[in-house]
C-alpha cells in the first residue's frame, strides 16, 4: 500500500517492488490513493464517501479545520473487499497523504503479518514528516512550532494526532523497516521501540541508472552542450523548503563568478523563489520527471548533483546519481552519510552552509582528479543497492514474519 502509484521516493520504492515481485512469479497487488497506469493489479482506495455523503463532507471539513490527520477515510476499512482475496503479507509504505484512516490499521494487521517502511518520521510525530531540530514528538507534541511543515495542518491538533498514532500504530503488530539506521534510531525513542526493526537500504534499478554519454544525454534533454551543469532534484523543485533550494541558490550565486557559464538545472518543479533575479539565465527549472530513462539522462547530463536537503531518511536521489556516474555533493544529515562516504564516494557538507556547499561544488567542477575519483567510487558504491537485493531482503523478512507462531491472527 502506498500513497500514489508514481510520485516521490517512497512511491518509487513501492512500485518497483510491486513490479519485481510479479517478475519473480509472486502475486502482488498495489493499493494506492491514485493511479496513472492501466495495471490491473494497481487498485485505488475508494474514499468518495467523503464528498458524496453529508456525513462524509462534514467529517472531511472537521478534519481540515481542526488539523486532524488520517482521520476519516472510509475506504481504508474496505481494503479486504477491494483486494478480493486473502493476502500473505501486507507491506505499508507512506500512510500519510490524505487517503488512509489509522483506525483501520489494527484490523488489517490481524489478517496477515504487516511490514511498515518508515520513509520518514510521520508515524511517530504529531503531523510532520521531517521534524528537523524539533523534539516535541519524543514527549507528546502540542504547541507545534511549524504547522506548515509537510504535511501541513491548519490548526494545532498535534497532541491529539500523536496520541492517535500511538494507539493505532503503536498498538498494531508491525515489523518496521527504514532505509537507514538513523531513522530506526529515531523510532527507538518512541512508542514503536518495542517492535522488531530492520534496515533495508534504498534500491536503484541498475539496468536503468547507469553511466552514459554526457553529450548524448544533453542532446536528448535539450540542454546546452558546453555549459557546466549543477543538477538539483526535489519534489516541488526549489520551492521545497525541506530540500533547501534557498541555500542552494546562495551557493550558486557564489559560484557564477568563478565558474563561467554555470547552469543550475532543477528537476521537480518550475517555481523559483524570490530574490534570485541576479541569477537570471543561470537557472533552468523543469517539472517532475516520471520517466526513469529520462531521469537517468539528467544525471548523465550534469557535472555535479547538489543535494542540499535539511533532512533525509535515506538517499535514493544520491544513489541514483552515483549509479549514473554523477559526482555528489550532499548535506551531512539523516541517513545520507550511510550512503555517501565523505571524500570518497561523494562530498558531504553541513546543512544550510552555502559557502561550504559552493566550495565543494567548485572543487568537483574545477578539479578533474577529484571529479573522476568521486565518480569512480560512487559508481562502485551504488552497485550494492540493486532492486534485486532490496527485494531479497524484504522477501526474507516476509518469510521470517510468516514463520512466527501466531503471526496471522485470523
């Protein structure tokens, strides 16, 4: 189960596993909020009662006005009916995204062993997916310092939301996984600490994300053949506050005088924050790219990936870039140091430090020895994160869960 069929890192993981399981001969059904393909094994949860009935409209209005999360989504309780057959294992990816009612979780987890992959921190906070330096979630939340932090809520119901998560998520029988030890260490500080946990690293489709010709990739994407290119990838592009496009723009402003012709290519959104008028002609912002082959071309076309994020549970973007032979400059936050070895497979800098970010990018762009060394080691580091390896880890976990007496309650 996942929010969307196609979207960000969590959704890409769920969809890739869904396809790979079927390739291996397993029966796999992907249950989502919304789909774009004609895949008959991708099913959409029907929450239309939220709009079609008076009660549903009232509940959805109250949910929005009061700041409640995962509160009234009636289709959640009908997932067994939707799937239409018993399942061996239920694997949950993001539960946030306005499509799933947490009160349905205990009953679902009684049907079969259930794995919850924590792609972010939402399962143990009062509303946000990335709490950054806030630690209120370790206590009881309430008096939230930033209701705008994704996923946004209108009013501070964070204490109520956290109690509800502790009741339904904490009270359900779950096997927890995360793409980094860092994320599991956060979960160990919460009501989820008593649940079995395991790191399952991110995966990359290594038959797609491979090194290739820079000139040919630029030609296919319509990018200039001779300008130094810094690549930035984020859902929402530069407008994604969590990915810190503001710090990146400051770093680029420091670079433009040192690196002639520098071009920042943004993939994920076309919006550009105010105050960047001095960078006119230095930014090309493009929308989200769902096509994996074209996304691989963006990595091949660039000279350095600038991953300026404030928080990161794993490192799918940096691993995809490394697999394509693109040198990575990233912030030393969350799970990124578990994927990028500073000075070897990439360069790590402090979050929010535009000067250090600019210096690191300049080093990669101007020193071929540094660039080639990071590229070589990055490709080899990424080779361990195959989809096959990730699927094998999950299938092993499923088998272990199924072998435990009482794993299936009903």
